[in-house]
């Protein structure tokens, strides 16, 4: 697994998604409940940015049709989305938020 710096921890506001792009992959970073999560930023239902949605109770809601995705697993828990979105491992080193978007071989 290769981790790369996504942003500074101090750049993340509680419960406010931040969109970054890592190796061409759009990622939504969310600092909530004392943890940082990284989830693919594209809704599996409508192909829109999840980082424009709201965060509540470790879920991110797609602003277009209201599907909610668990930040820990990427699984949707409400329709119309039925497919999960990828989640990525996160490490915090000092003020650096590191994310791995690479697949292990």
C-alpha cells in the first residue's frame, strides 16, 4: 500500500467533506467523531460529487437524490443507490492526512 499526502489535518473542518484528487482518483475526506475517513467522491448512483453533500452520524449523503453512504464501509444505507463506493485507508502523521488509493497486488 502506498500512502500519499492528501491535505493537512488542520485543513479539515469537522463534518465538512473536502474533495481532493489522488493519482487521478477523486476522494472525499471527512473528519468526524475524531476520525478521518476517505471515500471515493463519486456517487455510485448518479455520478455526482459526494463532497458536496452533508455528513451525519458517520455517513455522507449525496446531495442530488439523498442516498447515504457509510464512511467506514462505503455501503449505501438508503435508496436510490444500491452499489457501494470505494473507501481508502487513512493514516495521520503529525498534521498530514495520508491516503492510499492503490490496490494491493
